[in-house]
């Protein structure tokens, strides 16, 4: 195996370090800007090479020891001093936006995480057989190879890890093999509720797993071949700035509650006493329902069926009589819903906003747009359209995902 010494210049939006070998770009996880590292080439493409870190020859002064041996699989920035992580993320956000907008847009503020470990509300484990025992594993980054975990993962708190390993002991007592199990997911709220979701492989008897007696395990959902069995509850309740929001085991919900609450607080302060809010990509209604007292009418628009159903449940439980939930994709929503809106909330997936939605917004021209993005590159692409008719008033970064490259960006636009 040949090792190549490469000097790496910077970290790009994927979270990988960029260096060059004989004029060809080399990407590698786990290396910091300015470091010289020995790497092995694992994939060579026409325009670039993907490499794997073997040894750091000249370490950066910002390099620290990781807390986990599997860090490259879950949070490859564990080796970067946290203050430096913040600087890198702010630069990546601003560069990602510049790539498409072609303007230097600087963040008004970047909010660091309250906790850099134990912050995630969801974790997904794969399983591997070792010495006739099941063990948890993650995929090795960029491959389908499995990396065994020694003691869970530090991205979730001690309670989730305790419940996860108590459940693993239970599975081993049943002598359930890896061939029966696809993955196990754990979700939690900040009040301590934990759900376990076990996905069995097709044609496996769903009754192979029963609910074990584990303290603080609020519910277990067993899924196999489109069948589902629920023991206990199949939802979680989360408090967001005094608003109690329920979401199902399969619904999207933000992973960093403390910083999501901070972002909601900023949105609340910016949106006051308006007539109509339309919340696109609304999920279970966490943003729109948090703004129900700031508007005469709030419309939630969601295309995933169970998230829509939970938004309806949340409206009822909160007696939010001024909120209406609509089961539709944002692309198909009627223009009548968007007309005369004072504020449109956008919280899309990483792919950003489809052009058909951008075209509707530029035609109807709501007074304000609030855009919460998890991808600065697609945010920049969408801003390049919206800034034809809007001005960017404020933009903030949030470290929702410390020890990774990922961050959230909150942008406020006005006509």
C-alpha cells in the first residue's frame, strides 16, 4: 500500500480537507487546514482523488485528541479545537453562499452550541455479529463497511446510550442474529422520553422482539415488511419555548433543541402582529405553531403524511384555532394559500427550494421571507433568485451539529 504525503490547504463544504497531488485535487476527512498528512488513495476519479488518513506528519496547532475511536464515522471534526470549528463553519457558510450569489455576505452572528457532545435527539445504529454477540456499529464514512462501537456514541447523552445497550443485552438474550435486524434507531426529548425503533429485515416474524423492561424507555416500535407493532407510545413530546409539540417516531424533528429554540426566539422577535403566515415544509408544525400568537392566521404545509397528522394533533392539543394544516407538497400548494401572506417560512431539506416554489414566491411577493437552511450552498442558489426582488436584512449561523461540518443558517428577507 503506497502512502502519499500531502499538504492540505483548507476544508471545503463537504467537511473534507483539500490538498493537491501533481496538480490533482485530493479530498480527505480528518485533516486540518495547513497540515501535512500521509494518506492512501481509495478512489481516483477523472478530476479528483478521495483519500483516507493514515498519519498526520505536521499537525495543526488547532488539532486535539478525539473522544472516540470511531469519530470519523459520526463526527469527523472531533479533532478540531471548538473555537476553530466555529471560524471554519462561518467561513464555509459565507463561501457557500458566495459561490452562487457572487456577493460577499457576512453573517451577523454565529451562535455556538451550548453542548458539543450529547446534543443529538436521534441516533441510528447498525448491527454486527462478533463472537456470537450483536454489537452496535456505524458505517465507515463513504463505504458500506461497518465500524464497531466500543461504548455507544458521545453525540447522544448517557441515558440514550444506557437504554441502547440495555436493549442490546436484551436482544442478545433472545439470540436474535444480525440476519434478522436492519437497524435500530433511538429518539429522545429533552425531558427524558426515549423511543426505540427496531427495523427487522423482510420476512422476519414481527413477534421475534417483545418490549423489554428498561427504565425510561417510553415506547418500542417494531417494523418489518410494512407491518408495525407498537409497545407503549410511538411519539415524543418536546417543549419549544413553552409550546408542547408532539412528533411521531418517523417524523422529522430538529436534532439540537437548545439551538433550535434560540433560532425560534430570534424568529419570534422579528415577526410580530402580522396578518398571515405560511409555513412551507412545516413538518409537525414546530415553527408555525411557535408563531401562532404573532399572526391572525397561520397555514402549515406538509407532504409527509404522519408529520401532517401530527401537525393536526398539535393544533388541537394547543387549541390553536388560528392555525390550519394542509396536506400538500410545497411545490403543489395552491397560490391562493400564498396570496396576501405577510410572512412565508421556508425550512426545506438539504436540496433547498424547488424552482416552481421560488417562481410562485417571486410572483406573489409576500412581505417577508424567513429561510432556515441546513445547506449554505443550496441557500446561496435560492438567494440568487430571491434577491432579484428581496433584500437580505439579517443572516445568522447556528452550530446545530458541533464536531461536524454541518450548520444551520437563518436568513430574513424583505421586499
